[in-house]
C-alpha cells in the first residue's frame, strides 16, 4: 500500500531539530541583526565561513581534536574524495580565517560572525542539536584590556536586545593543572582532582590527603561571589605558575570594578568542562531564570607553536538568548482590499504596517481581514482596527 504523503509522519523531525515558524523566525532574525550591528559598532568586521569544511580543517582549530570529532556530522566530498564535516562551532573557523586569509592584516584583528551549527548530540542543558551561534574574536593581543573590551561588548550586545541583569562567572581552566604540576602529581591523580573540582564532587576531595587535599577543598569552597573567592585563594600557598594565574584574575576583577561596578561577578576556580582549549581566563554569561548559559568566552591561541597568537572572544547561543529576550512586539498586519492603489500601499508600509493584499474581490472584507489574522484593514480611505470577538 503506498504511503500517504500527507500523513503527520512527514512532519516528524529528528530529536534535537525543529522548525522555527513565522513571527518567531522573524524575531530571531531581527535579534541576530541587532547583534551584528552592535558588533560592527565596536569595529568588528563580519566574516562568513562555510557550513561544511574539510574535516582536518575543522579539527585543527582551537577546541577541536579527534575526540570532539565524534560530535560532528561527517560526509564524503564526491568531488575531492576527502572527508568533510559540518561545523559544530564557529570559533575554530574564524581562527582559521585569521591565520590564513587575514594572516597579514594588522593586529589586533577584530572579527564577528553568526550562523548555524550542528552537533551529533545535544547536552542536558542544551538538548538542541542545531542552533545559531553569534560572537566576536579579538585576535593578536594578550593584554588585560582585551578581556575588558570583550566582556563589556558582551554586556552591551545583550543590553542592545533587551537583556538585563546579566551575571558573569569567571573561570581559570589552567589553574588546577598548574597546581598539580607544581606539586609534582602524576597525570592520573591530576585528572581525578580536576574532574572532582569540575563536577563539585566533595566526596572524592574529602579523601585527598596532604597539601593537594587542603588546596582542592579550599578551591571548591571558593566557588561563588568574586570577593569571597579571591579572599580564600589569597590565603593559599600555591606554586608560582598557579599564583600568576590567580594574580591575573585579581587584576581583571579590579579593572571590572572600575568600568562595570554593578556587574554581578562570580568565580569558579575549578570549572574546566567547555574551557579545555583556553589558555587564560574564561567566562560564562547567565540570566536568572533562563536555562543554560547565554554564551561563553575567554582566551585561547590561534595557530601552532611559534606562530601562535593570543585571541580573546565570546560566543552567544541563540537558543538560550531567545528565552531571555523580551517578548516580541505585535506585528501590525493590515488587510488591503483588492484594487487598492500602489501609492496607498507604499504609504502604509512607510508607516510601519505590513500589507496583506486581497487578490480578488470578496463580499465581506472585514471578515476576510479577520480570517487572515490582520489587526487592521484599509476601509473607506482610512485605517480601521479589527475588533476580535
């Protein structure tokens, strides 16, 4: 028996994928454009990398390695017979553009981007497998002010789309590895400690003896408000490399107090997941009551070894962002009966109305306007509001 092509089964989509319809899709596009304009106002130039690249190109960027390829959709390029992959993050693509196409452009290089990413699996906090990503990268400077510019831009761009009361959580992904190296711990024990702190597993930390046990438990208790965290960290006897990392964070916090004194800042010295590729301070952006972080950023390296250059940036996730923005204002659709003049239509559009034109004469124009979900109609040479029952 032939399959019914009109069956509801044809509307089913794979888990983690969905259609975005009508006003929601339009609002999302409007939000993305506002983000782009804000990025541009800070001097960040837009780049548009392709959705699909050769697999090795995507895997050589920051934060990408062979293990992470398991979360990438892969396919064979019929033209070159080489493996390609669909991007699951755009930061690495921007880094590739910076170190190749824009290798000789003056530094610091300011680039912005937006586009869709696709992942094989979602996460508990982000079950969506396809979502839009937008962000900026400041490439070629390792100064404290690069952090400040990126964080202030993140706050400003969120305010531009109506998101207030943003908080920021600062991380030091290199701190725990630096402590473990300084204390001479082997790789297995260092990995256990890093995982316990990242997952906030007090049970595993209680069983640690000696200096590393005391330091680890103190770091876990430090997670929270920045002032409390830094007071606890200041009392710890840390190896030199670890102390330098903490001192850098202290300088950044002092600078943020100067430029954004009302910004709520927390510190999580043990958080590591999602920041594995970063070489400096990382951060996450949150809004109370919204599932998942709005975005995350930090410092990393572009390129390899001697040719590597520092970069600082952030990415915003549009799925979380859309849960945080104010509700979209109602769209003023106006029904224009068949035969209305082009001049009148143009004037209505200039006034901000969206014209829905009748394609043939109807007996009851008001009923037709209501059927088409128009809030207004053009009647007797004036705008008339449709009253709904």
